[in-house]
């Protein structure tokens, strides 16, 4: 039912004058998908967080994909710091040093917002599911690696005594860097799509 309604709505938008300049159908799908994915994650956090209004111990202990995401970030960042020469260790939800200093990785630091943005952007386009899946997964993995590197770098900053918030909050700085990369990813996506799209047929002169 939803798919039929959306297709009818897309047809009406494509026939409108504004659609000649702006892909309104894409923007509508993107907004719906972005809001749906993002707020599903927000809702899910209220289920798995003991401070949430509808906390469920079952979901927290058995279906907590946020815990898996945080553990993957912590252990990967720990590996990066070990390569750098630090004797760090994971004490979930923290990445710590033997001297007691460390980095706390909150649920808000897992990057689900930027991941939601990217997945919604890819899925909203008209393309085969294989291509959408490849681009969505590739982008999510790349953003995840950026987040792992961010956590590892923050711990290195702690050992070096760097002032990471001299000009900008570390979260704001991370978002700035990530969205800069996302803009580059969007540009790359459109360039590759243009190369793969068949050239328009030439109009015959009568």
C-alpha cells in the first residue's frame, strides 16, 4: 500500500513544473527515510538504555546492536592505539590507559546520525538493490572507520596533553570532518552514476 501511494506521489511530482529543476521525489523519499532510520535508532536507545522511559532488559541483553557497534569501535580504536605504541585496553564503554586516563564512548558518539544520513541518501535514489546495498555498506564502513580513528586519536591526544577543544568541541569537529567526507562521497556517487547511465538517444530530424 505504501509503495503504491509513493509511486503515485512520485508521478505527480515528476509532472510538476518545479521537478524540472529539483528532484522533489528524491527529496521527499530522502526526508522520509532519514527521519525513519534516525528516529528508529533514537527510539531503540530508549529501549536498551536503563535510563530510558521504556527500558527492556531483554532487548538490552540480547538485541542490543548499539553495544556491538560500540564494542567494535572501542576494540578497533584500541588496535590503532597499540600500533601507535600505547598500552591501552578496553573497559567498555571506555578506552583506557594504565594510568587511569581514558575516553568514554557514549551512545551519542557512535555515529548513527551520519550513518542514517548516508543510508537514506543511497536508498532514496533510483538504482538496483545490489548497487544500493554496496554503496550503503561501503559508506557505513567508511564512516565507522572514521569514528574508530577519532576515538583512537582522542586517546593519543590525552597522552600528549593536547587541548582538543581549543577552537572547537571535539564532537562538532568530528561532525565537520565527517560531513566534509560525506559531501565528497556524494560527489563521487553522482560521478560514477553519470558514467554508468546510458547516454540519451539523439533526436532524429524530420
